[in-house]
């Protein structure tokens, strides 16, 4: 049956009200247990923990409703699990779910959680294969309690600052033009060991690390850092890690415990460290150092603004499901029930079917924007490609805009039209052509020039 997709034609706009603006922060260890699957489909489950995984976040009060931002050192949060997180943290903060911005930093040696997919897996005897449900629910309860507890330790916010720092030699686009003139999107996170991939141009990236700093007069309370790239140096051996983005953040945090450091991912679905990284420990340390140095420099290049208003805008976004024959309901159901397939392939089928069910049930994504005046924070779904971050920046004009990716990640990769025209395909792709038009319309509704 032919399906039609659309963006719902309503926009939630919440103006700020005259009130004291306050900030509280929270940090919770969310490390997976041993024996837990990583990245949803990696065959090697967690064997050891190199460094812990954290949920870092804040609650900003003083607008019409409190705004919550939570950044987790996890791979992805999808479908019903994403709804669980928004609902639980909203209740803890005394706000509405659309005011809760949740992002996963997308480290691969970390979990993917998708309640709808795990429920489908339960029905075919694969309980706890995508993720361990009881552990997840207990972890969510601890984070929600931390959010609630943080409200007793608020600090006034009088100002915020913005800064842009160029990051050198981390990001490179997956897209590489081959010697025969063809195009490949195969420059992955560890492609630096391939001479051709290492020598190919960086391609389309955003080289700037963006930081928003919250102040109580001259006292720095929190720094929110943002950069667009896949966060992996190496992965897949069952060694749990927050990888170079988390380790750079933690190094900066250790220098001054009074300033909360939070890192959020940009639209790096098609951006990796592959030009500059061969998967070695030496290169991991280089990536940590480069990102740490950029984040540390942010405090020296801040343009300070008085914070008087918090505005919030949100629009509903409905994206088309991928029309591929491998993602029809019939094929996905057959793959899910086929015990002759690997568990990993059956998990992929469950994830695809869960996302198809959500689209066909007309459950839209939220596309929220927090507006501080001279700075805006926007949450995109899934593995949004860098082109969308560049589009949003163009639309914002001279205004500072931070484009966070990896909200509800049921979409998987979220390519631009140009990428679809080059026949980009991947097993982690559940949206179809026409997505760019929908996202452009959403950008225009929530971002202010």
C-alpha cells in the first residue's frame, strides 16, 4: 500500500516569562554490565570496562517550563525507550516531555536501547539480546532520581557565553571520490591505515567546536561543548569505553570539579576520524588531546551575553520509511522469526520493524529548539548527516546555533537528498528519500534568524 508522509502543521511556541533563571546539573554512572551487547549488533559482548559511561545533564528553569538536557555515553536510544527517557526525566523535573532533550554520544562500545524492538525479540525467544531490560529500567530510575535531586541545588544564571574554536585534524567525511571517479562512503572511523583514505580530502565537515557557557555573574557554572564527528577511535572487542570524546571531556572535568563539563554530538552521521585515525592506541590519545585542547580553549574565547529570556519552540516531524525490499513488513517479519539467521541479523530486523511500526502508526518525532537569545540549541533525530547542520547554520544567519544529533535514533542514518542520489545505502538506514524537505521545513519553523 502506498504511504504518504508529512510534517504536521502545528508548532508549539513557548515564550519565556519573567522569572529568576536557575541551573542545576546531574551526573550518573550508566556503564553497562559485563555480558551486555554493544552497539546493538556487535557479536562480541562487553568483557571489560576501560572507562565508565556517564549521563551528564542539566535542568534550566525560568522559562514557561523547565528544560532538561541529558547526554549519555551510549550508542543510541530509539523508539519506545526514547519515550521512556523523555517521560521519566520530564516527571522528575516537573516539565513536559517535549522540553526534554536527550542525546546519545554514539560510542560503539556502548548500548543501543529500543523498547519496541526488544519487545519483538522477546516474542521470538531473544529476551535481553538487544539490551538488558531490567538493568536499563533501573538505570533510568537512577538518572531520573538524580534529576529530581538536582533541583534542590540550583544556582542562579545571569549570563551565558558562546564560543567557536577550530578543531584541527579530527573530522573527515565518509564520502571519498575513488581513482576511477566513483564515489564511496566507506571511509570509516579506522580508515587512516589505508593510504588512499588517509590522503583523500577531508570533504564536507564542520571544523568548529561550539561551546555554550552558563554563568552566575563571573562564576562559570557549566560548559556545553559540541562537535560533529563519530566518536570512535577503535571498538568491537568488548571493551566498554566512552572513547575519545568522553575521555577528553573527563580530562577537562578533572581540572575543575566546580564547572560541569558536558559534551554533545553534532550532525556527524557521515563524519568520522577516518582520515586521521588507524585504530591504534596512539591515535586514540592524539584524538583525545586535540579535542581536549579545543574544549579547554573555549573559555578563553567566550562572547558573554546577559540571559533574560528562555524561549522554546517545537514542531512535529514525520519522516518517510525506507522503501527497500529488505525493509518491507513481510521481509522484516520473516527475518525476525528465522532462527537460521544470526542473532545480530534478527536484531536488525526487529529494529527495522519497530521503526516501521512507529511510522505507520503516525507517531511523529519532536524537533525542539531552546532559544537563549543569541544562541539556539536544536535537537535532530538519529545519525543526521553534516549537511543538515550546515543548512541550519545558513538559515540561522549570524545567530549562534548548536545542532545536536542522535535524538530519537530510529531513523539510523539520515542522509541528504544529494547523498541518496549517489545511491547511499547501509543496513543502519531506515528513512527514505524526501527526508531533506521535511527537515528543512522543520528547521524554518523552530530556528530564528
